[in-house]
């Protein structure tokens, strides 16, 4: 019987960080992903953000979360990354050396995915090692009630929803995780939008224009305001109303 891995004991010289990634519509064209990093309750270093550029996959979100965690951690402090991704844990502990030996190529000559993020994670791990700081990884089962994993998961999901909003201008269909009747609870949604700073260092919340606010409120109610010009150039009814009008006309003609 295989031995069960034991999590290193927590102590003052060990910084424990929980990481997670989330992708709404993973594997599809409309996918949008988010990154979650949890240091502790109300810790200012906690991260919940959209994945950003590149393929919006769950694996990239998981790797990006680990990269964010290691970037935020002091170089000289021992770190334990708690992740529910066996993919990430196996890359760091088992696969990386073999992949490097094979020039990052699979047996058929195809390059492994996500090498841009993997290389950055490993570079940070090696840099920390040169400072005599350990970087350990511990796998936890996702969605099993682990407090750190659940917190990182919520941060990642919030980042993914925000990414979906920024990409599509609406919430994912059927997403009831946000309070539909109290949109003011979500400060990055109501009346504001996220704008990346010109220097690329961070983001700011800026007020929406009246038209942007109108579209935003419409999306929060579950529909999107769409008005199209009719034949004479005037603004016509929205698509839904036009369809209902046509149906009513057909019924009256019978």
C-alpha cells in the first residue's frame, strides 16, 4: 500500500500559501480564467484577478497562481505551496527534468504546453534555492472543505467572472454566484470598470460613461440592450420585442 504524503508542519519559518485557478468554459473559445492566491484571512497579499493574456485554460490559471505566490513571497523565506493541481505539482517535482532533457518536446516532437509559465515558476524556485530558501508543494483535494483551498478557489472564481465580464460584457449564462438583486455588493461591477494603468503596474477602477452604465445594468438583470436601425434609419425596437411583434402579427392574421 502506497504511503500517504504528509504535509510539512507549520512553523514561523514556513510561509504557507494556497493557490488555485479557475476557468469558465475551459477548453472553449469563450473561456475566461482567473487566478487565486490565499495567504490568510484579510491578508493584503491575497490575489483574485483575471488570468490576462494567453489561452484561458485552467492549467495556465493554476500555474499563474503559483507564479504570483512565489513572486509575492520573500526570497529568503521557506514556502509551502498548497495546490489542488496534480499537474502543477508533478511538473515541479517529477516531469521538469525529463522535459528539459528532451528539449521540452513530447515523443512526437510537439512542445509541451505552458512552457512560458513553467519556465518562470522554475526560475523563481531555483532563485529561491540559491538563497537557501525551500519551495515545497503539497497537493490537497479540491472542493473538499480545506479552508485554504476553498478561499483560494473563491478568489480564482471571482477573477474568472471578472475576466468573463471584461471579455463578453455580461455574466456567464446561469451564473448565480453573484447577488443579482444587490449588485452594489460587487464594487468592481456597479458603475465602474477596470482599466490597466499606462505604466502596466496595476489597475484602477474608473467610472463608466452613461452608455456603459446602461449596458452594465442591463447585463446584471440578465439581458443585454440591443437596438438596431430600421429601414428609414430610425432606431427600432430591441430584437426580442421585434420577434414578439412578428409573432403577434402572424397570430392575428390567422
